[in-house]
C-alpha cells in the first residue's frame, strides 16, 4: 500500500475532493430513491440501467472530441459529463447495495 493511500490527510485537497465527489454520489442516490423508492432489481435489470448512464458519458466524450466549437460549449459538456459520471457511480453503488440486501436476506 502506498504512503498516499495510508495517509489521506497528508493531502487535504485530495481528501476534500474525494469527500465532495462521494457526497455528490450519495445525494444522487437519495434523489433516485426519492423518485423510485428502494431499488431491488435483478441483475438483468441493473445492467441496462448502468449501461444507459455510461452511454451518456460516451455521448459527452464524443461531443468533446468532435463537436465542441467554443470553450463555453466544452465547459458545459464537461459539466454534463461530470453529472453523468455521478449517475454512473450512484447506480453502481445502489446496485451493489441491492446485492448486499439480497445476500443478507439469504443469510450469506
């Protein structure tokens, strides 16, 4: 394990960024749960949900590579891509939590 991983407080800005991103992901999970309630889909349902969100990131990457004609447009696309990456992380975490709930119910 590297020193950086063992001592995150030695890099306060990195720790702050990690906290901010984690907070954004948790806030998105809360928003999704408020919209749809606790999500306990099967894996065959989770996968397309996650892929749809990843596809949004891909769309933004294409826009950045081939479609932005101004710095303002590039920043707007980067901002949107960050939002979509938060959605990707939130869906992945919620999927993992659903698996944990299933395992707990099964007594695993």
